[in-house]
C-alpha cells in the first residue's frame, strides 16, 4: 500500500491519512465482526447495513478490493441472498489484515 499516493489522492497529509486508516481499522473491525455473526442468523437488513458501511469507508480510502467485496455482499443481500456471505467475510478479513500489517 502506497500511503503517500493514497493520501495525495484524498488531498490530505500522510499523518491525516494514517489517522483515517486507524479509524477505518476500528470501524471495519466492528462491522466485520457483526457480519461474521450474521453468517449464522442471516438478518438481511443488518447484512446490508454493515456491508454498506464497509463499502463506503473502504471506497473513500481507496481500498478497492474491500469496497468491491462489500458492494457484492450488499447487492446480494438487497436481492434477498446471503449465499456466500461467510466466504466473502473471510475475503474482507484477509484484505483488511493485509492493510493492517
């Protein structure tokens, strides 16, 4: 991940971008945990809510793979399907861990 380039794309300093990433790590962690729990209960509205939040925040920071995966989860849930949710959540977790590390 090129922090310098991503910060420039948002027109913020690297320090501010790092603060944004820290906030993103916290919020996506909470939303991912909720989605992980929802793989058992399949509450469509909650799946939409949490995937939408992940999609928006990740898109804003330029994390395209995460944003696209969350977008697919949201789209499928809006169509009434949570098929593949557990696998998609695992992709989100893996991609998030790549950013954290």
